């Protein structure tokens, strides 16, 4: 199954058969104080620097999150989208809990964006699915709902299937639903990664959809985070992960190594392109 996203003119194909597409995570105020201060000044230079460095590091889609306390993201998210689009032709993944900000950004974005994210709560589905349909966007379906985050992979699958069903009923194509099985910190729960990996396997087998995850989440609070992230990434790709939200500067070599080892990189062209 193929999910097609578009920047201004460039198309990015996310295929359930691989190779893996990295959604760059770095335009996110979490732990990036400079992003907050520059955006508060209405200065987009640092956002553009983060966009450029991630594209150079082989991100093919950019997650854009400008959420911080006190922000008017209905205004700031579209402004940030316009600043990025004026310089780079790359599809965007609009990351906000505020449907108003998502819609305002979609109005100016053009191309074909990814909405990050819709969860299984009625409120989220009824707010965002019509917006996705209206603007022709794809959605990330988060495997959580009113009951929170379950640690049962079968139940996570059910939540994803529920969001998929609602989206398809609203006229969204099945391939435009990308599932996020939810990656949680393994320091807080020793089975957290196992549950995620099992959910990826189930979603891949039973729904056949593309799969994303916030892949840096798993290593919070532990040493050697890059090693943990790389091992979890590799196992996730083996199970069906196709478009992680991650830091490309740290993970791209691992991702391309996994694709090569899984027979998705003829003559090692994509691996050699970045492993120098
Ligand atoms: N699922 C979906 N969307 C998501 C998440 C998810 N969006 C947000 C988040 N989780 C993924 N994005 C980030 C962005 C930045 C950081 C982590 C996850 C981050 N990481 C380093 C840290 O924590 O120390 C710092 C920066 C770095 O090492 O480069 O800042 O799960 N759908």
C-alpha cells in the first residue's frame, strides 16, 4: 500500500514494502529553547536552519510542531508552514493538538500534508477527519482513545481499526491513514517496546497500512539513547514500521542499513549515498 504526500510539487511515496521514509522530528520546541525564543520574536531563521539540516540528513517529510505555553498556534503554525514552503519543496506533517491550528495550516500549505494526529476519541475524530477530507490530507491514527493508552497490542489494533473505519466512511482513502502504535519510554515500563513492536506487527499484518512512531520517545531517561533508539528502530522496521518521526542526523544510517539488510536497496545505492 502506498501513501503519497506532496510538497509544492515534489511527491514522496511511503510504501508498506519500504524503503523507510524519515519524517524529521526536529522542528519541535521540546528541549529546543532557541526555537521558542526565535518564534516568539517572529524570526523563522532557526526553523529554516532546522529544515535545511534535516533535509541534508535525508529527512523526506518534516514534522512541524510549534506548540509551547502561551502560543497562538492558529496564527503561528500557518506562518511557519509558509516560511518553510517558501524555501523548501518538501511534504509537511502538521503536529498540533489544536484542530484550529491544523486547519489554518492546511489552508495555506497546498500540496498534500499529513495531519499529526487523530486519536480514537470521538472529539478528535469528529474534529479532524472532516478537515482531512476537505483538504485532501493524510492522517496519523494514534492508537489511544477515551480509555487512554492500553498495554494490550490487540486493543491498540482495535483503536487503529476504529479510526480507519471512520476515516474511510468519511471518504478518506485507506492508504491515507498511517498508524502510530505509540512508542513509550522503556525506562518507565520494561514491556513498553515489546507492546509497540507487537502492535506494529499486528497493524502490518491485519490492516496492511503504513506505520509511523515517535521513535526517540523510547529512550527517555536512559544512557546511550542513540543505541537504544537504533535497536528499537531496527526491530520496528523488521515488523513493519515505514515512516518514523525521528532525528535524521542520528538515525538515517541505521534506517538505510536496515533497508539494505532487508533487501530493499539494490546495489546498496541508498546505503552508500549516506554512509561515508
Ligand atoms: N507520535 C506522533 N507524533 C509525535 C510523537 C509521537 N510528535 C512529537 C514526538 N512524539 C516526536 N518528536 C520529537 C521531537 C523532538 C524530540 C523527541 C521527539 C527531542 N529529542 C531529544 C531529547 O529528547 O533529548 C533532543 C533533540 C535531539 O537529540 O536531537 O527533542 O510519538 N505521531
